C-alpha cells in the first residue's frame, strides 16, 4: 500500500482502491509527501511493490520507499530505481504488531537545519536528508555534503567520502561499513571484535553520473 504524509485533510477513494496514482496526485495537490510501504519486506505474493512503483515512479508521484522492515533492509528494488536515475528517499516502518513486535524497532532519522518544526522535518525528509537504521547511528558525507545532497563535480575531481557508524553496546556491536556505488560494494572497513564505533574514509575521482 501507499503512505501519505503531511496531509491537510484525509484522502480515501474506495471506488478506485487500487489506482494509487489518483490518491498520490491528490496528495501532491495538498503539498503532501507520497511513498510506498513494505518495499523492505517485499514478497511477490504479498507485497508486489515493484509493479506499482514501475507505474508511479516514472510519473513523478513517489517521494519515498519504506526499505527497512522486520529488522532487514531489502535494497534491490530501491537500488534498481536509483540506477534508473530516480531519486527515492529511504524510510523505515515497523508496521506494529504485524512485521515488528516493537514500536520503533526500525526507524528513519531526519536531519533538520535550524529550529525544529514539523514543516522543516517534512521538507528535510523530501530532500533525502535522512537514513534508516535498526540500531546504529550513521553519518555520511561526500566533500562535506550530507546525505541526500546532489553534487555536480567535474570529471576527475576528487570525491572525499567519509562515513561513521556508532551503536549502543547494550544493543549490539558493529561488524563492518560498506561503501556502495550503483548497487555494488566498492570499499569495506571491518571492525575489531566488540567495536561500537567504526569509520570509513575513501577518496575517489569523479568519473560519471553515479550515486553512493
């Protein structure tokens, strides 16, 4: 199913229940954000999200996809659309009590610049200034630009990529950080046993349009 955020009034069209685009278009007219649920728990029989996304993403009607659920991230569908050039913001959802047994077991964190407000939070989410997690707190920059940023380097310019993961030892410990470009792991930093703080530093030349 789809998710509508930041609505000024409820939307429900029972007569056209599976025509998601009608509700997504109405959400956009209200200035709301639109997304697909259960992409992170996608099973073809129960949650065939790819079919709907294939229609609604090219039409410009999807802001975010729920990629983390039930403690696992399903990245394949999200990566496929990123590789096609569509910027989809990652989110997480517990769907309590059906897929996660604890509210907040998986979360998305949004970086808000300036004083906090709901409007600023929704604007930052739409811009992609967010990450999903089931435990670790994450930091990621390229040439100092935060998550969700879009850069316009010249071919050959150096990209300075920095990432950090931290976790409360009462929750778990860290195993590794992977740097992923266009769906492929290109650099890995492994942690020592019991590590709760891990960093990755990498320098690469800009070669072509891509995402990390």
